[in-house]
């Protein structure tokens, strides 16, 4: 069995106010029931049939998301803020829309403001006023890509200035939509507010187009990203197929994890080599990529390589730079591979046609597809239910196919990766026909 | 806690042959590991934190899907059949493709045949010869809707003739892709073969575009169906919005369950009334659909009604007929509503413009979207791993987000429904703004 | 050579005001030039090389569309109305948008109003106030199907009431976007205004999704309609192909002309029989549709029939009814065929599976595709240039690939049809493989 | 009036064989009529109403395309070759398909071969055998992007080797699908065959995704390219809009002409600056791009720049290189602009977020949309009708909305450009709001 986690959710106070969301407490009346804090979902569900004496403590179970019968905030006193941080991701507007609609129509909250361009919008020096949010602004935004609030990276560590600004704006709820950097920032903001003694519920909606947020079964926008990536790989396949010894290289998102690359490969079946950060590979030698690529060309005359942006970093010189979110700036593995491949075949005197496609902006700015739209709508609703109940320092998530609340502290403590020994990666390898591991024996 | 189930999987014999799928038994070598029969997944994972002394017996846990280290069949002796039954559904070709590819490339099986037009293809009187299947036939079929094998309803109860035919064809594995009628037939076929003493592994891939197969978290094709239905509702919204007192009625699949209607509503946010089999409603009276529809028109001048084909059957006269699959033939609820609504507003002397759209053929014949393609690929692979290991009378499924094997007997014993008191339906109701229940007090 | 036409355009007065659209009169300065009334386009351009002594009078040539150097209306005095009539058609919002943007930004017009729900919006008894139009309302409307103004059929003959209303609203320009009924109404409105002595410029934008407006090379929305119809036929093909003796019937728009059916057939290549109003056919007999259909099934086991709604009206009993636009109500040829085909094969004891798909609402409510968006943008601009120059009783059109102005009187005098002896129909017939004519000798 | 052209079409001999395409010579029998060589289409149709005494000589008129009553080749003796050259373009497979289908089904030709990877496939040193083409290979190829024959640049000047190869292969008809380099090569091949005295009909299908082939109203694939480019600009708009001072630069095809850029701008309305080869611009100075860009950011905080690859070449240092087709290698104007813009705003101390998107491979490898599919089908048919009638040294084209035959010699003598003083460019400028000319006075 895996490590044990403490999934206890923090609150800013006892919820004493009857919820204006009129549900039921009975089965059989066709009215949805309130969710209680006691309703939990098991986290560790992969077991061995020979060792089944599981005992679970309450802390090991995750709290189910949903509307509580009693809430902490008086809706007429709520002043909620929404902020979107980091890179664009399909579904941001869907989440914003759901948060606004649920606050407004379910709880009767009338003061909702949108912080612009991420945490930067909190900082007085940038002079970016927030915008008032309401259902008429939000009505059709889910049909558009991007975020109506704008987004930017960084500033999550200017906690004191941000909390000053939150105090000036008199917010008592903050919805932070963003990646693990953003959620770490949100946690610090909540802690700083706590320290100052003012009641601020901070609820995160985890965002990573790469699908590598821990304790999140599926991150919103990921499904759309795979759909869009599939179209690009389809184009790359045509380009490779129709040129003499055509090689197409497609780079997709995935700084630390290869989920987009893996899922796209399985969805389209036209990829011959897939390279991800989790699985090291050699370029040279008998069992290196270049030799296998040559064999593929000799056999089929064309090849498609799908590479996650964080793959093969050990092969490239370190740029030594970091971006505004504090992430290490990666060299461009796509260009690097293109150069290496060109050099290799030049030396072999074997003319090839190499195309390199980097579609990231096209993918991440897409509107959410149906599946993500629906998912975002439910994430947003459940984030609101949590905040109104006074829950804080937590994120909304889906685990084992149930909507649950997870402490932010745990969720940012680690990161999801493609397990190279999982059935997912096994199926991917089989779909490409590439060797299980392209490493030479030492 | 819910009812207890016995998830023990049947086999046709002890798997003694080393698998040609060369995986690993060690962690850390970047090679996927075999799955053992002892690896299980918990089924009941919603718990109450005050009652956590769960004890699970092995039978209550589901077997994890995947390649076993030892298999039952000698691949060179395998003669596998594939059959697709019932209505079309996005992803059929993806499943067929995955089954062929996995048999051929992973296990080295060379004799695979496709039974044409469902169980009908087994019956000598129809004289429909099966077709040989191989990777070159299957290569691009996942890009097309429908099934390359053709499909039809019924004949699942002609067990004896079918097993005669299977014996003549000398099949030892049968993959049955179809709904619960088909899986009931597959179970009877497996039992009849057992009775006759010949070794036939029957593995089902559950298919229902309605998403109402029990013990199946998500049925393949459903996600695509929602995506396509969303486009149609979007058109219906334009039609309603642009006509004076415009009313659009869209009928979607869902004979006994409203999942497509519910998910589509949440994905698009343009539906004002959603009607599903699980939630009864009145037409007349203060709290009936017609009165609420009138209020909506008075307020906003247009309305979109999304109705599952099985909704409101209690309101219509019974046709008394059944279809070839033995399902009761439903009256057309869309036409019925159109008539009732037209009559109501004529009596009120309030001119309305009603459009009725029934897109079912367009939806069900779509090619699978990325998400379904990937899902079908993995279902097909895992179905093959089960059959090669000699497992039988089972279906491949996903539950609590894990691929598992489920005994057919259990899976067809009941059917999934939208729970009117669930968070899903709660979110749907909120997205439409319709009353929680349109029934008058008696 | 064809009939001669008088293409002289009417004006409501001499254009004396310098245009605020600052263009050039010189070549070579990279600034577009004004278009003069003398710039013409030849209409009859198909000639016989043995008879080339063409002489053209000015009236036989069409006036080129575009901004004039001098205009009739003082932009600050303009009060323009826009109305959309009849059935929905892709591109309506694009035209509305272009008209608003060109009036506002090119000419500085600030009073633009949208008449709602067609000519009905002019009639006081319906109490539908017009809406003020401006760039901020119009900015994104081209991304949506339908018309933001709403539409309805009829009322075009209530000329006196409409002109009363126009006088009350003090409009001096009216843009009428609609079919030939609408344009006939617009002509009568212009004539009535003339009679009353008030200066009203009426400019029509011809709309017919069927592409059968005379003197219009291509009607807006038609290209999108074919694109959408192609998707439906693709679904119909899958349905037919995957059922035993599957027959799919798809009905598309085309009351009097088969352009959508013909173009869709050529675009997709999956249609086996295409039936249009211009080409009569028999059902029975050696050379009738039913016999050819049977042969096709015997040969290939499936068939797709694409039928324009106005095809085969001579085969069905006349309904005797007319719709609000005064069009004869047609029986449903799709249902009629379905019945006849079912009866025929029942009698032959040959089981078939028939699917009937009627996608019209889905097609006509689509947003315009790129090609139609661009086309509508240019139609709208040129309609504004005409109106500002005081031209009236005319429509904007494209003929021989040039934007031109055509007198409304001529444009509604006849209707375009698919010429059964044209190269278009020849290519269609060849794409289907159906006989050139399915009529039995008498 | 414009320059006069001699549109006389060459033939390789008198057509004496009755065509197997059974058409009619009568009107009114519902059977399409043969087209005669005398049927012509006027080329110069823009006239001045004050100077209408046009006289046309037969040479000034274009021959109408279509099946002739008598053909030159005995179909049983025909051995036809098809070759696709240069960059990929949507619709290539549609043209190939139409050529095969028309040869096979209309004329009964049974020997058709596909030359692989452009003219390279003719050269013995590359050892690329041609492939046999027939309807079963071609059936579904129009649903895929690219060309089943493969393509490559260059080799068009190795006329002697190519004609040697054509003699060895015993071809008597060659269909050359490619750009103006390819057509110049085709012309030389036809002339060399003529010199050698063997009867070879060479018919070109002009291909340029840039839409700049002279005497071709619309080049196939262009409409699809605009549709795809629109999607990319839409993504670019989201990226620009959602970042603080966001600037997106999208580069599209157009080495010498800006048609894709211009049409895309009009279709989507989200472009703020469009830069094309035909219109020079300054970067610096009061009226330069950079200053206007700054003003736009100050006003609206974001901007989208759409640039054709051949724009602004005078601003960049000449690379001095040429590609395999002999085209001068351009520097990357997108990267160049990105650098200049970054430098400018850095100097101004105004932080901006710049995204550069270069989607060319994604665009050009798309399958043809409906409109292009249909167009390609008709181009292919008419190319076959020409070749069977013994016409040679010509291309198939559409001019003034009619399918016509044009001598290759004329068609490659010049190239189409966006006329900066045309109504097209006028409408584009108005759609962006950019100045008519961004050049400073000298």
C-alpha cells in the first residue's frame, strides 16, 4: 500500500448559516441531498487480494465535494474574488463562468470581482483595476478560449502586498485558478490572512494542461489539449508520409510529464516515436533513437516523432535561466532533435525531409470541448460550495471518479508523472512499435 | 454501504503458457509489469467517516485488467472471432482495431475473423460469410464511424445455432461488442459451449451510447455522443432564439436513462428544460411543463427543450410493440411534446414557432473523438489480455477510474440510471433553471 | 446569345456630397480608387467563336459595386434600418455586422436600427420595438449562427403599414436581407415611398440558402450549407453501409432547385441517387428509381439517396396549402420515398433497413464558414456604398466573379435552376453512377 | 482595356474517335450536351460604359472546358501518368481521384500510373517505381490531406531524362499537378516530346496554395487554407488578448502574394495589422508599423499581426540562397518582426508579451473542405476531357466563373497579385483599421 496522507480540510470557522441552496435530506423525493462533511471517498483503492485487512482512519479519506446544509458566509456579506494565473488552458472561462453563476444564482452573492492578469492584478504598481463580474458578462464566455480575466506568470511570492490588496478590496473569498505555483501562493495568502486575523476562504481550482497535478485524476483542459494535439499529429503524419524519407517532429506541452504526448499517441495511432520526460533515451548507439529512426525509414520511408517539451533535457546543455513562474527555462528539444537528426542523416548521406511543428499556442488557447466544459462547470460549482461553507487552504479535485476536496498543502507536495511501468505507457509503447527503452547498455 | 457483489472471474482453464508479451516483474527497469490475478480494485469507495471499519473479502474486489504472465491459449492455435451487435456507436471500429492489433502484434495470433451484421452473421440461413481480419484491413478504420463488420439487432437467443456455427468455424475466442442484450447472449453462448465441453473464451466489450451499462463508469462512444449532441442543441438554440416565441425540441438517445441529455445540458448551458426517463413530469397544471414553458416564453421569448427518448413514457399511449432486440417500442416523445405544446399555445392564442430536431443517426454514426479513441484502444487491448489468459463470461470495464474485469452475470443484472438526487442531476437542474420537479401535488 | 436585360440602376437623387471614405483617383499610390458609375461588367460572356461581333449597350452591362466619390446622403442625417426576413441562413449576422461597421466607421453614420423578426417588426400590432445597433453590439456576432435581429416569414405585402412605420421611424435607408419574396416587398416599399415623395433608399441583400436567386452567382450561406450537408451525408453513408441492405435517405433544402443536393453530391462522393426538382423521375418501371435501387442493393448491399425537398412533387398528392411567405406547402418527399421504398421491398420480400434524416434546422442555423464570412463582409460593405450613394430598388450581387448592382425588378423576375444539361449536373450524375434520367419511355 | 492574349489551345492531332462519353447534342432531353471547341468565354469583361464598342477575335476568348464529341485517343491504347509536384496543398488527392475516376469510368482507360514524389519519380537514379492507379485505390483518398503519390520540389529542368523515362513507360498522356515551376517543366516536356515526334498530351492542373496563379480565378486548396488559417488567427487573438500588452504574430503562406493573409483577415475580423508582399511598409518613423503598434496597445492592450511569408523582404538582409524549386530562400519575416518589436518596446521600457505562430505545415496538409473537394473533382474531370481530346500544353482553369482551357505558355508568363488599389485590399484595410499605407514620406 502507498504512503498515508492526512486529507483533513481546514475551515475558517463553524458553518452556522442555513444554506440558501434548497436541497433535501431525504431519499426518494427527487430532490438532491446535501452533502455532509462525513461523506468520504477512499483514496487507496488498489489492493492485493491476499492482504485485505484494510482499516481506514477518517483522515485517510477524502471529503466529498458538494453543497453543505449550513454555510459559513452570509451571502449578502460575501465579496468574492476570482483570479487566473499562469499559461492559458482550455476551460478557464468555463470555470470562471460556473463560479459566477453558482455564487449569483445559488447563493445570491452579488459582489464578485475579477482580478486581471493573475496575481499581478493585486499589485498596486501595475494599476490594473479589477472588473465586476455578473451573469450577463459570463453568459457566453465558455464558448471562447483563454480567460476573460487575462493571465500572467509570477508574483505569487509577494504575499504581503497581495494580502494588503485583498484587505483593501475587502474580499472574504478568493478563488485561485492556476498551477502548483499558483496554489502554493494561494496557500501562503491564506496563511498570511489567518496570521492577520481576517477571515478569508481561499479555494483553489488546480490548472495544468500537462495533467500532472497530484491528487487530481484529470486536470481540466487536458482532454481538449489531446484533441487539438491529435489534429496536429495528423498533419505531421501527412507531411512525413508525402515527402521522400519524411520525418515530422511535433513538440507538445509537458515540462515534467508526458501525459499529453502519451494520450495523443494512443488516440491517433500515427506516432512512431514518443519521447517524454519520465523515460530517458539515448540518441546514439545501437539502441539509440537515431539508429531506430533510420531502421524505420528504411522500412517505411517516413516517421513521426512526438516529443514532450521536457523530454531529453539531460541531452541538452542547461540554459541556466528561469521563467517568471520560477520554472527552469528548457532548451527547445524539438529544434535540438531536428539538428541532431539532420546531422546524423547528412553523415550517412541519406537525404531526409524534416518538418518541425510546435503548436503549443494553438492548443492551449482552444475553447474547451464538451467533456471539459462539463467538467469545468462542475469544478466551479463545487469550489463555490466549499468556499461558502468556509473551507479554505484546499483545492477542488476529482479522484477515483468522485469530486472531492483536497488540502492544498498535500496537493502541491508532489507532482504526477507517467509511470513508465504502468499500463498506460505499456499501451503507448505498443501503439508506436518503438522499443520499450532506447538506452544502450553501459 | 451498498449491496455486496461477487466479482470472481471465471476461466476456462489454468493458464500455463508463458505469455509472448515480454514485460517485467521488477520495478525500476522502465519496463511495464505483468498484472497478477491478485491485483484488485475496491468497488465500494464512498464511505462515512464515522463508520470506517471496512473489511473487504477478495470477492468484493474487482480484478485489475492487463496482461498476465501466463496465458491459457497457445497463440498459434487461436482462432478468434469478433462480432458487433445492436445500434451504431462511436468507437466500434476503434475497439475492433485494438483487438486485431493486440492479438496480431502482441500475441502473434494470425487467425481472426469478423462476424458480419451481429449475431445474424452466425446463422447459416443468412449466408453472410465472415471476413478475415488483419492489421492492414484495420489500419485506418478508427477514423471512420460505424463498424466495418456491420451490425444488426437480435438473434442473441438462438444460442444453439450460434454455438453450432462457432464449432464449425472452430473459434476458441469470441469478442462480443454490444449492449446488455448482446452480453446476455454472449453469456448463454459461453454456457452452452461449456455444456458441450469445448473450450471457448467469451469476452464482452460493453457498448451503450446511453452510458447506462452497470459496473461501467463510462461507456465508450458516450463522450463523442455528448459532443455531437452539443452541436445540435447549439443549432436548436439559434432556431428558438431567432423566431418569435421560438421553441426548439431536441430528442437524444436514452431509452431508460438520461445521461446524454444530462451531460449535454451541462456542457452547453443553452437548455431550458431537460426531460429524462428517471424523473417524471406533468404536462398540465400549475407545476407542469406547459405552464413553466409559457412563463419562460413570457420572460425570454424562446426556449430549448432537450428530451431523452425514454422520457415521459407514462404520458403516452403504449405502442404495444417490441423491436428486434426485444426492447419495447417507444412512442416518439418529441413528436408527442410538439403536438401537446402546439395545442396548448393555440388554446392560449399565443403564437409560437416550434422546431423539432431528432439527430440520432447523425450522433451515433460519428467517428470517435480523441478521448473515446484512446479509451476504446485500451478497452480492446485489455479484452485481448483477458481472453488470452482464458478468462471468460466477463466484460472489460472501467470502474473508479481503473480498468477491471467484471463477471457478465453481474454486469447485466441491473442498469445504470441518472440518480435524480445526485450531484450530477443537481448541477443539471441548476444549469437549466427549471424547477427541481415538475409534478403537481396530488 | 441569351435574352437582353436592362441593368440600369435607379437612384433617389443626384449624389453631390463628397464621400467621407477617403480613397484615391490615381493608380500607383497604393490607395484604393473610387468606383464610378461608368465602370461596368459584361453579363453575357459565353460566346461562340464563329459569331463574335458582340456589341453591348450600356444598359446590358452591370454596374460595378463599390464606394463612389460623391454620395447622396449626409451621414449625419442618415437613419438606417436593417431587417432580416424568411428562414435562417448562415451568414446573416456577418451581413448585419458588415453593414453596421461600414456605416459607422466608413461613413460616420450613428443612427442604425434593427427591425426585429422580419417585416413583422414594422407592424404596430406586434409591438416589437426595434433595437439600436452599433459596433459594440455587432463585434462578435459573426461567430454565431442565425440573426441577432430574429426573422420571420410574410407581411411583405402590407406595404402601406410598413411605409407608415418607416416614416414614423424616420428612416431614409433600408437594408432588406431576404429571399425573392422579401425583395419583392422591398421593391414595393421603395415604390410606395417614392409615391409619397419621401427619400428612401432601399437596398437588398439577396438571401437564399438554396442558391437559386437569379443574377446571383452564389448566394451567401450556400457554401456553409453544403459543408454541413456533407457531414450529414457522411453519417447517412455509415448508417447505410453498416446495416444489412441499408438505405439512407437524406433530405436537404431546395424547394425549387437542387443546388445543395448537387454540390453536396460532388463534394462527398458517397451519394448513389440524387433527386432534384429540375429532373423528373419515375418510381416504378424498368427505369424507375425503385428498380435501380434494388439493383444497387444487389450489387453493393447499401445505398444513399439525397433528395432536395422540392424533388418529385409531381409524384405526391398536392397538399393545397401555402406557408406565410406564400410558398406552396410541399408534402415531405423524404417520408414519401421512405414509404414507397419500404412497400416495394416488402412486396419483393427483400428485408431492408431504411433510415431517414432531415437535417435542415441543423444546416441553416450554422455559423458561416470562412468563405461565407468573407463573402458576407464584402456584400454588406458594398450594400452600404450603394445606399449612401442614393442607389435604390436594387440588390447587391456577384456575377461573373465581380461584385455588381442589379435592379431588384430584374433579379426577382425569374429564378435560378440546376440546368440538367449543364456540366454541373453531368459531373453530379457521373459521381453517383445513377442513370442520366430515371424515366420510362411512354 | 487590358493587354490582349492569344488563348488558342494546341492539340497533338485531329480528334476523330467518337467519344465513349455518351452525351447529347439536343436541348430539352435532360442529357448534358457535348462542348464544342467553338464555345468560348470572354476574358476581359470589365468595361467602361462610355466605350462599349468591343470587338473580340476568337483568339481573345478562352475555350470552354468539357467533354468533346470526338476525341483523339483510343481509350484502350491510353497509358496515362499522373504526377504531383512541389509543396503540399489541400485537394491534391481530390484531383488525383477525379482524374482516375473519369479516365476509368467515363472513358474506359485501364492503364493509369502514379509517378511518385514529383518529377523525381521519373529519374532512374532515384529508383522509385510508379504505382498502378485504379478506382479501388482512389475511392477514399479525398478524405485525406496530402497526396498519395508523394511530392517533392525541383527536377523540372531535367527535361531530356524525364522524356526518356516517359518513352520507356510508354505514356501518351501526362497530368502534371503543380505550381508554375511545374507547369513550365510540363511545357518543356511537351515540347521535347513534340520534337522527338511522339504523341504526348500534357495537361496541367495549376496548384498554388497562395492563389497567385495567373489566369486562374481561384486555385484549389486556397479556400481550405483560409479556413485553417482563420482557426490559427483565432488562437492568436486569444493569446494576445489574455496577456498584458499581448502581441501575436501569425505567419501564413504567400511568398509573392498576400491572398491568404487578405482573405483570412476579412473572414475573421480579429487582425489588427496585415502585411503582404505587394504593399511595402516601414518599421520605424511616425507612420511605421512599430509606432502604430504602440498606439494600438495603448488603446486596446493587445494586437494581432498577420504576415505573409514574402512580406517586408526589403527590410531583411537577403539570404542569397535558393530552394530546390529555384525560389529565392526568404528570411523568416515572422522571427524578424518578433525581434524588431521586442527591441522597440524594450527601448520604450514598455513590457509586452509576444507570441509567434507559424502554422504552415498544419494548414497545407489539411484535407480539402467541401468547396475545394467539389472544385477539385470538376478540375480533374475537365483535365481528363481535354487530354482525351488531344489537347496539350495547356492547363485547366476557372476564369470569370467558367471552367476553361488556358495555354500553359500564357498562364506561366506572369503571376497574380493582390492589387493594393482593389476593392479586396480596400475591404481588408477597413477590417483591420490599420492605415492605408505605413510608409513615411521621404
